[in-house]
C-alpha cells in the first residue's frame, strides 16, 4: 500500500510519527507538500503533478492541512479523492470544521452542549446587545480565523468587552462572543477520536494567569479518564462534522461537557506524550481498513 502524508513540514512531530508508523506497518510512505502540488483538470480525468512529476499509485492520503492554506490544501485533498485515493479526513469535513461559525451551527443543530455563542454583522452600537445575549461579562471574544489560542480575548468587564468588540469591528474582523465558563478554571480536555473511538484524552491546564489552555501558550497536559458523558460528547461532535480523525476540545461545566472546537488536523505530540498511547498507529490502522473497504474499481485506477 502506498500512503501519502500531506504536510508542508516533514520535520514536524506529527508528520514524522505518521511516516514511522506507515513504514512499520510495511507500507510505502511518502510526504507530499500540498502547497507544491499542481492540479490538472481535463476530460481524461483529474491528475496531480508534484515538483514536476506525475503522482501515481497513491492508495491513501493523511491530510495535515494548516489553517493558513485551507483553500488550496482542501482542493488537493479533493483531487486525490476524485482520483480514487482514500482520505483519512475528507476534504468536505476539513472545510466544515475550519469554519468555526459553521461548525458551531452544526453542533448546535445536533443538540450538543457548548458555551452560548453570539455572532452578528457589523452594526454601530450593537456591542451591548451582543454581550448581553451570552449572559454579560466576563465573556470570551474570538476571531473566527484564529488558531492555537491566537485571537482569543477574555474581557472581564462589560466596558472592556465593548471596547474589544468595537476594536475588532473597526478592523472589519469577524468575531464570535461566547459565555465564560468560570468553573472550567482555565482548563479544557482534548479527546482524540479515530473512526468512532476515543483513543486518548488529556486535560490541558493553562499557565498561571492564563485563561487559554493551549500547549502552544504554555499549558500543561496530563492524562485523564473521560466520563461517559464526555466521551459521548466527543464522539457525537466528530460524527456531526463528518470527521473520522479529530481532536475534540471540550470544557467541564456545571451543566455537563461543552464543546469548544473540533480540530481536523490535531497534533500528535501532546496527546502521545501525555497518554503514552500510540495514536499514530491507530490512524494507520484506520487508513488500512478504509482502503480495504473501498470499491475494487477505484483502487485499480491507482495501481
């Protein structure tokens, strides 16, 4: 089996671990920088050239698409799908999860717990109403395009919240306003889901004085045993967004687990280090099973 990891950086921990596990499982592994792919679309069917060479015989891909190249990256994933390759994460699911507002709308429709969230068009003087709709200060204000904790602000007073919202609106930046879950105490849970199963979970505690728990922001991760409700919430969130490989971030609250975000390219270093679970191997097992279930005709086109 020939499996390609779509990654712009072969030195990243997640890319290296997936590469190692593909080789360990006895398959051919290659790393393809999706930003360097040329997509050919013609009557004879779709094809991909990588660094001037035609890519052929790819049975499966594992997308590791960064947020900054979502549009082009998902176009490359879609091209591979149309060529008959199995994708660990579908192009449509990546697009769906990358749009924070859209993903929250889908989770809401599916009845999943989440912090109350408000979104509005730019309107002069609408800041007070927006803040009030989520229960008033303190509130969390998030840029829709933010990643790894960047573009996330805790406004502890109504006046501070209005100032932040006004500033973002003045820059024409799209934001959402969310209720602040005090009882979470600056911690969240990352549940790693692979094909309908939570393979590992860790609790991330923000650094002292920091409300964001992201490991990139100095947070500390420890292994955690999920409650039945937390496990089910993570599985339901991944399923709602159509993700077979996902990192589901949730908060512990007085009213049960609340979904914060669902990541379609979750990092492996934190979860493997905290839990000791070989998550990369679990992903490869899923990919192997996915290729075996694909129609023979599709697989033959790649061989």
